[in-house]
C-alpha cells in the first residue's frame, strides 16, 4: 500500500469536495453512487476532507451527512425559531408510536405538524416546509421505502417499520415494535 497521498486520491478529493460544495450536504451513499467508489474509499476521502476542515460530519440515526464547513445542518433558524435535527428524529419517533404493522406511512405534513407543535412556528411557512421536505429523504435514506403521491400530487413515503426502527434505534417506540413485529 502506498504511503501518503497518491495522485488518484488527491484528484478524488477535489471531485468529491466539488460534489459536496454543489449539493451543500450529501450522504456517504450519494458519494458512493456518484463516483462508483466502495464505502471504504468514499469514507476515507470524506474523512480526509473533514480532517482538513473543508466539510463537517453530522450523524443522524446510522447515516453520516457531510456538509460544507460552516453550513449549520444541525439547526435552522426560521423567524426567531430554531429547528433541530433532533426535533425531526423525535417527530419520526412519534409516528412510529402509532405504527401497527410492517408498513408505516410518513408524510412531510405530519412531520411538519409535530415539529410545529413543539417549536411554535407557523407550519405552513414556506421555508419551514421546504426544510422538512429536503431533510426527510436524507433522514430516511437507509430506510426501505416507496414514494407515492396522493390525488393532489403531494408525496408521501410508505416505509418498512422494522427498517425504520433499525435506523432510529434510540426511539423508545422501536423496542415495543421490535417485540410486536419480531424485527
């Protein structure tokens, strides 16, 4: 194995950094798919960029999200209200509390309403809706899901409950569901 950085790794670093810069935040899986890398190769390059201070890593459930340094992915400021990623996780956990079978429906509007209750924000505020709409697919990226649209064209997810519980392992509702569904 060569010692130090090879030309190939340096070029890969530049390409991956440009990809992260263009997308603001990406998952490890997106980097793997975009560049045809193995998980180890992608993680190595992302970790090197993080160590150099070019990007930051955020862990949501079991997913690493890599953002341009300085981009506050952990929270968003909307009209005097901070919305934390942990608020999104708690909202998803509340949906799991009502799950009855192996499939569960997740709608952006449900997440928005549950977070709006906690942080006292107008749930129909465009920036709030767009933030949740962008974050939800990232948070569900390692969860087995199907995307559908209702009669108004609004997307919703039908997710595998066990897969979702594996992803959000800290959720108290998941312990009950694992026993109930034999996950």
